[in-house]
C-alpha cells in the first residue's frame, strides 16, 4: 500500500522529527536522507524504519535503476534485499517531497535512533590508545560548520567530538546531511557545559588546547599524545572561563588584517596540524 496523503499520521510525525529538536529528543529518533546514508545505517543495523518514494521503489523493483554509484555500488536487487530486512513504507512522490526539506529529494529516508554515547565513554574508551585526539565544541551554532567539522574530524582520524548543549543539534537535518555519513561513524556526545568536558579530560590525563589570539603559534607547539582541542562559538569565540581552564592556548598564524577564521576552517587546520605531528 502506498501512502498518498500528507495527513497520514506517519508522515505528520516525520515532519515533526524533521522540524522539532524537542520531538527528536522525546522520541529518540532522527532523520537521515539519501540512499547511501540509509544503506550505511542499515549496514550498521541502526535503522528504525525506511521510507521510499514511489518512483524510486518502482525503479528498484523493476531493475531499471542502473546508477550503482547512487547505491554505493549495489545493484537494484541488492538494495531491495537490504531494505527488505527492515520495516519500510512506499510513499507517493508528492508526499515524499513534503517529508523532506531538500530541493531535490533522493527518494529514500530512514528514521534512526539517536546516539546514546556518553562523554565519559568516548574518553575512557580511547585513553589506552597511543595517540588520542578529541574535539570539544563550545556553542558552535551553524549547521554547516558542525557538519563540516564532523566530516573533517573523521577524515583526520579523530576519536570523537564532545559538544556543549549550546551547540546546534547534531540531529538537525542540515547538520546530518552535511556530515555525509560521518554522524553514523564518529563517536560524539554532549555535556551541559565546557567545564564538565575539561574535568573529564583532566581526570583521564588528556591535555586540553584552546585557540586564542594570545596563544602559542601552532607551528611551535608540541602536542601531547592525548590531546583535546576546543573550538568556540562563531561570533564570541571561546569563553574566558574555558580559556582559563585549558592547559595550553594556541593560535593559527594569520594575515594581521584578518580578524578570525571560520570555525570549521579553524577546526580543520588544528586537527590536521595535530595529526601530522605523529605521521
């Protein structure tokens, strides 16, 4: 049976999950979109329910969908084999366009349980490693920045991200899309405030670095084997209390006429600078 009405209770609930952080928190679910992300979530066995547009479903079942790259190299039959292991619904193309907030819907989305990791588990799980790298985000609020930071952290082999409650939700649809699947693979969690993250790091012997104009040039810094790096709010930067609680202040060298760097760019530079130290 095809869902053809936007008044269907399932569809109304998906729209709530898409638009409301409170509903995502209350239900413990968030939305991922696009075949590649849905299939990867299925691979990790973390899918609650799948929704497919009528046209995509017809292409898959008729074997007329030949763009294997769209499905991570899987054939139409293989895609349907994966999907069939989960509860899925077919919706009309019009209804699917209402469910998603993208300009060009890809015809597949899924409901996924939210991450239940704790900050403690992220830190303690990795403290036995020779080189531990964590990112602490203080009130980063732009969805594009957060998504880019996730992608870069994964690419730079960081072990996890800890965010304050003042950050934009990682489950915001724009953040989820811009992570390009990293949200499914990279450990992350939230703390009430940065002080909590600092205390956890100190307890586990993780040295904390914070960016500040008065800091030491990163070209002259010798990073500890177990390190955490703080990135602050886009407009306010890192709070004075956090700067005082950090172990070392560092800075990225810039043209004197430039006031600051974009948060995601700064995070990327620092992450790769710290990782290259051990390559």
